[in-house]
C-alpha cells in the first residue's frame, strides 16, 4: 500500500483531518494506494507557500528558469519506467502507452516550455523618434492547475510547465482517481532543485480541494482540463472574481471518411482514434461518418481493424488497450451502451480471454454502434469510453451538417484525397483541432483547444506561457522635459 500525500513547500504533507481516498488498480480491482483527501485548509497552506515563493521565482533570470525546467525534465526521464508503471497501474492503461507515449511527453512538456521561454521576445517600436513602446509581460502570481484522470501526468505537466516558465508559482490539483504519478512528480521536482513553494500539489476531491482552489482569492489564474459540466461551474466561479480561466473540456468528435479516401488506412486509423486509451481521450473520434457509397466496404474494414486490437492486461507488453479507469466509469459507459437505441456491430460487453489476474478488472471490449437516431443522447453526449458510432452521409453538405451536429467542437478528422474539398471543410467544420488524413499527430507549437461547449481559450506554443502572464503596454519618452 502506498500513501500519497500533498506536496507543499517542498515537503510531503499528510492530510490534516479529512482522511483518505482509496486508489484502485482498475485492471485487477485491487486497492494499491490511498491518497489524502485535501480540503480548503490544505489549499490555503499550499497557496500561502506558492505566494511566498513567487517574488523570488518570478524574478529569477530567464536562463536559470530554463535550466531548472530542463533539469526537471532530465530527472523525469531518469524515472521514466517507474512513472510509467505507476501510471499504467493507476489508470489501467497499457504499460507500453505509458512508457512510450505519456511519460516521455511529460519531459517533453518541460523541455518545450523551457525552449519557448528561451526564444520568447517582445515587440518594441517607435511612434516618433523619441518615443518607444513595448510589451512587458508580468507573471500573474499563483496559478491553479486542475487536471483529469485520462492522461494524468501528461496533462498536469502540460499546465505546470508553461506556468513555471511564465514565472508563476503553482498549486496543482490532480484527479483524485489517478493521483499516483503527480505525487512522484512533485517529489522529483525537489530532486531537480525547484525551490520550496514553486510547485505544490494538493490532492482531494473536486468538490472540496478543487473548488477551494478555484475560489481562492489569491489565485488569479485557473487552467482546467476536465468535463464540460465541471468547466461550466468553474467558469461561473471564476467570473465572480474576474479570474483568467482556460477550459479544455469534452468532445464528441467526428471522423469523416469520403469515398475517395484510402479506405484501408482510414479504417485502421478510425479504430485507433475511437479506442486508444480505451476511448478515454478527449480527442477520440467517437462519431465515424462515412460516405454512403463506400459504407458497407468501410464497415467491413473497420470491424476487421477493431477485432485486431489487442485488449488485455495493461501490465503486458502485448496489450494495446487496457481497462476502463474505474468501476463507476465502467458502469456509466456500460449503461450508455445498453440504453443505446441502435444496433451493436461489435463489442458491447467484457472482452474474451482476459488473464486470471484481471478477473475483477473493469474491462469493456471496443464497441461500435449503428442505426442510431441523430438526436439520441448516444450520438449527442460524450461517453468517454470504447464506444463509437458508425453512420453514412450522402454528400459533402451532409457530412458538414452531421460533423457539426452536436454541442461540442473539440476535434475533427477528415479523410479525402481531394485537397480542395479538405480546404473547404476546414472553413466549415466547427472544431478547434482539425486533422486531414491523420489523427492525433500533435506538435506542441500549434494551438490546442475547443469551440462551442468544448472549451474556452487555447493552449500550445508561447500562448500557453502568455496565458499565465499579464501584458502591459509600456511607453517611454526619451529626452529632457521642461
Ligand atoms: P472532471 O470534470 O470530473 O474532473 C476534472 C478535474 O476537476 C478533477 O481533478 C476533479 O477533481 C476536478 N473537479 C471536479 N469538480 C470540481 C469543481 N467543482 N471545482 C474544481 N475542480 C473540480 O473530469 P474527469 O472525469 O476527470 O475527466 C474526463 C473529462 O475530461 C472528459 O469530459 C474529457 O473529454 C475531458 N478532457 C478534456 C481534454 C481537453 O483537452 N479538452 C483532455 C482530457 C480530458
């Protein structure tokens, strides 16, 4: 059993009086850790620590902040296997995914924002020979970073790294469902030499620790990734205090295949887009829309590609898909499948041939539904599990109409060899992230975020750093005045 404690002012801190939350390995159903259930008093302690560290950290020379982030990245690299094992166990995700994709991205986040900081510059210009204007960017103080359970350390570090680069100090609240790697990450920040108070982690439930962080008057900036309903509550709370807030929320993303696409490649990628990380990625393509003339052919290829995915024990090097993150989430997704008013083409229940060790685990087979009414909740609401729907469209106009036919607008993946058409679609699709003949190729320099109910603001590139800074337009008049 591991005890996961807060990290405040460079030290591991126990819960004051609120008790613990059990942490379960969802692939085996076994509790393997407990994490402290923090509340407003722990948030208060962490915010005071971050406030006390802010003057020195915000004044640290750029080269020193860059070096600190790069050191931190190297320490994360050195602990990659340990962090990957923890991440896999905490969330039921394949060890290969944790080790090859998610934990390396944590170090990459730190290095990317160190490098962004190194190359940051501000425009200066003159409006007359003796007058110079420039933009001064001041770190905004203590940053609150709140993250979900699906890509735990990958997303938490995607917020922490730019905040630290910007010169802010941080209080972060990871998901209470997957708190393990955040705890280790915080300890590693100490090994990397981050000064006490620069990075603080407070564990606990969203309704207690999370809400207390959002409402704290000394935290002027909130970066949140999670569900749309939570995002709305956070937006309201931030509005009351005019806090700056970034919201990365849910999605119901279209994966649109035209008849002229490479259907084999599109089908393989559609299965990957729908079921990677057990469908628990905000960018997953959960609505597969296919031009009617090739629908039967594509359906056959998609079912074949889905059947080829290896679902199994996340600890096995062979598994491509692991378990759901928790029993409650498994029950929610299973209920969504059972109440769907359509036809199950594959999956729908527990996968076959799970090893003995996973008998009590929360596994669902990749599931494809069809014949769903356009407006039913299965087609409209984010399910966030291994569930995708398949539907035909008649022409380009119909494809655009269907792609935009939900309240979300996070991502879209378009498959066609006709680049004129692809370009027309880019103008019409309501999404913050668009891939053409691709899915999930990310470059950290590009803007990332959602339209409509998928969020507010953009992360990525230098914008992520600027989010944590307050710009001031400065004007200097030279020469003597009389
Ligand atoms: P969630 O909204 O339930 O929780 C996210 C985080 O917010 C957790 O740390 C939680 O403890 C905290 N929280 C909950 N209520 C809070 C409150 N009132 N005040 C402050 N904090 C609170 O989401 P989840 O179930 O952990 O994650 C799944 C969701 O995240 C999905 O909807 C998914 O689409 C979304 N997501 C979005 C992106 C993106 O970049 N757009 C990325 C990953 C996940």
